[in-house]
C-alpha cells in the first residue's frame, strides 16, 4: 500500500498542493516545479495527496503487495 505514481502530463508546475498535504513528507518538486515521489517508503497511504490534487495527477493504491503479516 503506497503512492503509485504522479502523472507528469497532468501535474501543474509549481502547484505543490500534494506536497503540502502530505503529512509524511513523501513528495518533492523537481527543477521544473512538478511533483515527484521522493520517499515512497514513508507513505502511509492516507490518500490526502490524491484527494487534494486539483487535476487528479496523483495515484495512491491500497493494494497490498505480497502476503500480509498475520496479527
């Protein structure tokens, strides 16, 4: 479960809303001002970046990869 991708064609340069909404500091802006996934391992799958993106360029997946640990 994690952030999957950011569609660079849809991403608005210098917007930064997804980056600001992320409580785990997963996203950064590149030299073009577009968001990219900098720390995927820190994503808590809260969906705030996906929900807040005005152009829906962010995709977060709740799909479990591998076998979940039994608790």
